[in-house]
C-alpha cells in the first residue's frame, strides 16, 4: 500500500472514534460537572491518544506501543472509577467509542502501520 493510501485508510479508520470522542467531550461540558481527577485522566487520555495516533501515522512503534498501554490503563481507570453511575446512554457512547478505537488499532496492525516491538 502506498503512503498516501495508507494515510487515507488510517484516517478513515480513526474518524469514527474522533467524532464520538468530540461528542463525548461536548457532553462532559454540558451534562455534568467532571471532578478534577477525572479531568486529569481525560488530559492523560488526550495526550496518550495523540502520541499513539502520531506514532501510528509516522511509523514510530516505539512511541505508539507505550502510548497505547498508558491510554488503555487510563481509559479503564476512567470507566471503572467515574463512569459507573452515568446514564446508560453515555456509557454506551463510551463503549461504542472504545470499540471504534479498537477497530483503528486493528486496522493499524493489519496494514502494518503499527508493529509490535
């Protein structure tokens, strides 16, 4: 696959997650007050998500793989620690968003853009 084609495939695979994450961020601003610890987790998710995506798009697995590990840890902590009492619709949004993120990881692995060290 050429570089341009790979970039387009990766971007198309990432787009559903980005759309859902932006919508979820908007919900956090409008629907409820988010505690500081949860805000810190969201910041960590943002930074590690950007690092992971950057690593995938630039072929830097040394950056992408650790970022994915920290992202997964922070996402689990965020879900189990703060999202249990949320409305079922918002929890479903998170599950669908993470499924979209997992699909992006699968596409990245399947295309060779993400290689495990």
